[in-house]
C-alpha cells in the first residue's frame, strides 16, 4: 500500500479517534468531578458525612472501574442503541467510552481532593464559609494541579479504550490497525498507526505535565491561604465617641 492510499485512511481514523476521545473526556470530567468530590464530602469526617451515600457511590464507582472495557461495551449495547440509535460507529462508541471514563476519573478526583490541606478547610469554616464555598474556594483550586494530571491520565486511558472500541466497529486508529495491519497483513500501516498513537500520547502527557507544574508554581507563589471577603464591622459614630470621651 502506497502513502497516497494510506493518507486518507489515516486522516479519517485520526479524526474518528479525536472525536471519540474529546467527547468522552468532556462527559467523564463533567460527571466524574462532582462524583469524586462527593466521595470525599460524604466520607467519615467529611463536610456532608453520610456513610450510606458514600458506600453506594463508592460501590457504583468500583463496579464501573472493575469491569473490562470490552465487556462494558457489550453490556451497554442496549443502552447505546437507545441513546444513539445504533451500536456501530464513532458516535455509538462515545457512550461506553464516557461511561467507562466516569468512574476512572472520579477515583482520581477523590485522591486529588483528599490531598488538600485540611487546615485550609478548617480556616474557611471558622470564617463562616459553607460547603459550596469550601468546594469552590479551597478544594477545587488547591487540587487543580492534581486534577489536571488526572485529566491527562484519563485522556490517555480513553485513547487506549478507543482502540478497543475500534475492534467492534467503533472506527478510529484501533480499527484501522486491526483491519489493515492484522487482517490484511499491511504491517507498514500498522506500525505507522502505532507511531501516531505514541506521538499523540507523548504530546498529551507533556502538555498535561506542563500545565500541572505551571499551576503548582503559581499556587506556591500566591500563597496557600484562601482569600475570603468578610463584612467589615461598622465604626462607632462620632457622637458616641465624643460622648465616651
């Protein structure tokens, strides 16, 4: 197979992989971030301590993480067909990718949030901050470098999942490598696909590490204490002051 024949195939496969990973990552982050924070807040000693809710959420996350992705795709076929109208193609592959990424990212968020200094949380509580204020002003900003690193890890994991999705009709680079590299013995095309995946993953890892380090250094320069605006006490009237004098 010549390069002119490979180029359109590689272009379409890269586009399909990018679409699958982009949308599944967005869904996983949007759903996994609050889920991971809830795992911390509802734990023993948490701000919203609820042992039952914590166990239920934790069990759901554990089941989602323990299931191999290829089995998850098969188990979700009915749900995928209900959502997208089909079980084959790039759009259909986004559903199991997103559902597989949510518990994965949620556990990473939980680990990142638990690393936040509890002294900062107690300081905000002493100043009258509620749970939402603590989450918005302390937990998320302080854990942001770790959250960026967690997002990077999730993206790389989803790229690997997308390759498996390609083996069952999801399209993308995995599908191209299997159909042409394995079934049609186009070894050269398969190695080009492997090289593309290696380069893409390396770039994503580099960008994620750079962003996380930059945020960490910026946070270290700005100081660890969160700044909250509290109402100032009213000064005594001038007449009262003169009366006391």
